[in-house]
C-alpha cells in the first residue's frame, strides 16, 4: 500500500503588489555617481596637424576625462595652435577637480603645433608632471610616403 497523504487545498488570498511600484520608482531614479580619489594619473596628448586631443586616465587606464580643440570651440586651422591646446588642458583639468589628481605622467603622440603648449599647460594648471614620454609611431620603412606637394 502506498503512503500517500492527502493534501487539502488552502485558500490563496490576493495581496496587493506594492513591490512593482517600488521597482518603477527605483528604475526612474538616477544612479548616484561615486567619485573616487585618484592621486596619480596619465595624460595622453595626441597632437596632429589639424587638432589636439587630451585624455586623462587613472593608472589602470580608465578614462577620467577628455577634451579636444574642436570640442572647446576652435574651428579650422586655429585648432592646431598652442593656445588652443592650453585651453583644452584647462578644460580637462577643470572637469577632474573632484578626483583630487596631483601627479601625472605625460604621453605625447604626434608632431602637431599644440604639443609643447599642452605639456606646459598641464604644469601651469597645478599638476605635477612626473615624466614625459614620446610615443609617436615611427615606421621602420613601412608604407610608401605620399608625394611631396608642389605649390
């Protein structure tokens, strides 16, 4: 014989679902951004003939802030000037005030006009420049160069 127990049905009462409304309010709310303290970082300056782009990262490589000459408001040939690059650096450093950045390693790529101006501006905006590395890619007789312009 089997040992089957009889189960009596129990009443299920409908309870109001208040959790669904709570989830909606959480979903609509914005997530609070946690700003961590970063004392040391890296500044990557890409100085081309047409523009200057500055990115500042933490030691892991996560970008904290960036800016470029075009983003700041310069147009045309004015984007590649040393003055434009100093304004770009000032814009980035102002964005990063909450991180508490003090020391910075600089990596420069390219041979544009805003190269030295950006490095100088990093120092003038209160950052301690620990090192300057040139990471401009140099071909070891790679592709054939374009022809020289005849003006």
